[in-house]
């Protein structure tokens, strides 16, 4: 089994969390212990790949619609002022206009190879609510929406780029709309393998980016406050890409608190992801997409 390790490349700025249920991140450990932990992790990676490849879950994943990129797209050229950028980050919108009160029940997802899928749509009001769920302090910057119409946008998916129905929200002061995918993602298939127990490392926190060529993916990994940061092992098969997060270079003595850091790790692949399922070795499930801003996809 050929497994490659990628070290963390950039800090996921401003994020820290309690490593709830993970126990204290301690330092001491011999080279023999480290080798044993590596063997345990690699065995888990192999089991996850074997369980998914050719399984009903893999077929269900391929047959569904699962976004792998942001389902919200800013107006062409981006937001023009720092105030508007801050309002977007804060989910601070105000509606001055009318939104469509009716929505087609279903819409069509179309992939580059011509294949299609019919999925239910969410309404304009529901999409607006998802975008504007932040607190609005008095005097805080706001973006003003003046209306919306149903159109299309392109997103990365589990089967490559696709054109999907989207709400095109008009923003005051902008010629181009803010786009929000209207199609509801498919339900994630039930994993053929359970969550790992007594396997070193932590589950990934999510996928944040995939390159256009799909030859690398950026995920969020957890590490302790006193170690050298996370590393992510990758194992590729014809049907899956299995990622396993671990902690490298632990402190040599003493104990750390139950605090952790979330950091971005960019993983290079031998070939594009394509329609292979991206899996977390610890959970045994697909790695969820976590947009840096805006609403997360919600599975039906």
C-alpha cells in the first residue's frame, strides 16, 4: 500500500477550539510507539478503501448530487468595498424589494458529459434566510438585496463541474447578481464502515477547496497546541481517495491542555479526483464541504 503524507501548508487563521472528547494532547512517545501508531492508521486507511470500493454506498454517492465547492458566488468582480466584504462575512443583509413567492418543485442538474439529475429546489425566501442568518449590530455594514430571479450557476460536484439552478439576488449598487444554488443536495449514503476507534489522529473538519484540475484538495485538520501541526496521509484507489489526519512532531515532555488548532492542509494527488469519493479514514464517511463563508449545503 502506497500512502503519501502532506504537511500543513497554511494556518486556518483565527480558529481555535476545545478538543472535546479527544483527551489531553500529550507529548511523550518512543519511535517504536510512533511506528506502531503509523501501522494502525495505515491499516485503517486500507479497510476504509476496501469497504467503499465497489460498494452500494459508492454507487449511491456517484448517483447523487453532492456539492464540492461553494454554493454561493459573489457578483462578478467581487465586492467592491471593505464594508460590503464585512457585511458578507457577517451574513448581514437587508431586503428592500420583493422575492418570488413561488418556486418550481424540481430543477435539473447537468454535468459536463450531458448526464442529468432531477433534484428538489429551495425557495427564494429560504435561500435569503440562509444567507442572512448573522446578527446585525446597530451601525454595522449591510448589503441590500432588491430582488431575485431563478437562473443558473456552475459548481464543482462529486461528478465534476455541473450547471445547477440558482437564485440570482440583485444587490444595490451592483450590476451583476450574487448567486445562491437553489438545488438541494442528495442525502449522503450510509457508510459501509463505522467510525474508527483507537486509531491515532483526529477526524477532518471538512473540505475547503479543490483545484480546478482536481489534482489537489485543501482540508481542515486538527492538531494540539504543543505539537508541530497536522499531516494528512492520502491513499488513492480507482474508486476512492482516503485521507487520514495525524499529528506530527509532538512535544517531547509535559502535557498540553485540551485545546486544539484547526489548520488548512493541501494534499497533492497522483491524478484528478474525478468521480471518486473523498473519504475521511477516521469517520469512514465522505469529507463534508465546509465553505469559508456563506451557508453550508444541507442534505435532504
